[in-house]
């Protein structure tokens, strides 16, 4: 019985880290891409809609993970912060 609980927690950690990393990378790369849309004239409405979609995707994903388990939610938030740092570093290196 304790082996099943241990395996279940390990699966929750792995899934949380993977989902958080993927969602975080998508979320922060789309933020970088979307910030350029705000600067282009006539694209503010589409940029706001993309911003809304980014937050909706992140919210739904985190809500689903929270419904599954607190462990997966916490691990996904850790991976989200790691993905944020990764995207920020890559954007700084790509800047002229």
C-alpha cells in the first residue's frame, strides 16, 4: 500500500514539473512575442485578446492541477518559475 502512495506522489511530481515547464515556457515566450504586438499600431486589440488567452490557458491549467493534487500544483509552480527564468535569460541574450 505504501508503495502505491509513493509511486502516486512521484507521478504527481513528474507531471506537475512537466506541465508547469511547458505551460510556463509557452506563457512567457508568448508574453515576449505579444509585447511587440502592443507596439505596432492597429494591433492593440489582438494583443489584448492574446493576453486574455494566455491568462485563461494558465488559469485553467493550474486549476486542473489543483483539482488533481496540491503536490502537482506546487511542482508546476516551481517549474513555471524556472521556465520564466529560462525565457528571460534567452530573451536577454537575443537582445541587441
